[in-house]
């Protein structure tokens, strides 16, 4: 292998083995799904690859989603794997325009897990479900042999009823529409990294993990024309922005000076050499509305406890080919691409 190969993570990937980067929610994840899953499993419900599938059952629209959580460490500043599992699944339903109803809970425990820690996580699951107003309707437990010290993994599924007024579709986006972020980005992924062994960043940095269905309800109640909602988890804002430009067939211009980013998060990202745009969030959402609705949307967000730092961060323009461009503080431009793999593994 040449020196240039060693510096290029793309060239080091095996063609016949799964690597960590396949789970990062970026370009490698998309390729894995497109090449290995969709050819055999594809159908009208799965093919859109949205966070929740929408099932039309005799005039009622139900949203169905599932997710697995393998975060390390199990407890981190601002949350734990239990709060993350409930919030993540509730949020996938909420950004599909659904009112979450119930979740399943699958818990895989490793031999040797502390009962005290398990009790803490189950209590956190109960508290977060109550906060979100959802029931844990059914579940399953498994125990595996002691292997790598991961301790605990969780799988959840969720069901909710889609609001009659919800018309969320990136294909409805036109030039002039704006992208709004509900708050400060990158805090979850950076908080996880700060908690890992061998890293000692400031304890001011906390995960933003929270159920967003109350915030989403406030947005629908405001009467704005919501064209798109997404929680920017794996792949961060950059991943969602790339999806939007591709689906809307428009260029998305992001304003670096408008990005809500705390001082601590900015400094931590600089220390790690990581672009905050690619870092996962677990308590923020992105929304697209007509420019004429932007002020009303911002007011609705800022009146909610989880939207106090909401800001318009981008605008769609009719420029081809469709790209995501970051307008820097200095007035320059750089192309923002979907992350290829995963710079921060095991963060959700």
C-alpha cells in the first residue's frame, strides 16, 4: 500500500467485509443499503428510505419506524442509552408528521452487566416515555455471553398516527424556501466523545438528547406550510442538507455565520479536527418552509423549551447541478458533502 493509499480511508475499505464506517449514516451507509438490502427487500414502503414508513390503512395514515442503539458509554453527559432509545424513536415518528403512540423495547444485556446500572437505564426509559407521552407497549430481553464489555444494546420500534394536515415531501421545496434549525448543533456527538476513556473535555458539553414530538406539535399548530422535517442524527446537518439538495434538485446555500453553535462545541470540534456539520444531534430538528413563513416558524420554535436558539441557516436557490454550499464568515464558498463514513462511531 502506498503512502497516498494510507491517507485515503476510501482506498482502505474492504470490498468483502463490513467496516465501522458502514454504520455512520453517510455515503457508505447509503451504498450498503442500495447494493445489499434494497435489491432483495425493496418495495413501495421501504424504497423512499425515510426515517418512518407511512402506511395507509383505510384512510388512516400510520407511521412505523425502528432503530437500534449501541452507544458507548452507556451513560454520558446529558443522558444515557435509555433516554436516547426512546427519544430517537419518538423523533423519527414526529418528523414524519406523526403523533407517537407506542414503542416496543428490545434489550440485549451482556453477562456481567450491573443490576444497579440496568435499573438506572430502565428508570430513564420510563421517565423519557412519560415525557414524550408514549407507552412501552411490548418488549423482549436477551442475555449474551461476556465478550467485549459493551454491556447493553437496545432496539426499539414505534408507531404513530400521521396528522391529517401533514404534507412533508422534499419534492415540494422550491427556490426561495428556507432551512431552519431548532437549536445549537453537534452537542450530542461531541458530548459522547468527551465522555469516552482517554478524552477529558470540559463538562459544560452535554448531549441535547430529548423527545421532539412536543416541539413538532407546536410547529404544526403554528399553521406554517411545513414542507420537510428531519432530525439530523447520524451524518449531522451535512447529511440532511445533501439529501435535501438531491431530492429537491436545487442548490442549498448554508450560512456559516447563522449556524447555531455554542462556544464549547466549536472549540471541542476544533480540538478533535471535526466539522460540526457532520456531528450527530439527538434533540434538534431541521425544517423547510416558504420564506414568508420563516418568522412565524422561528417564533413557534423559540416559544418552546427545545427551540430557544432556532435560526434560519440556509436558502434554496435554482442553481445546477444541485449542491450544498457553505457561505463562510469570510464571504467565501465551499461545497458541503455527505459524510463518507463515520468520524464518531458508537454515538447512537
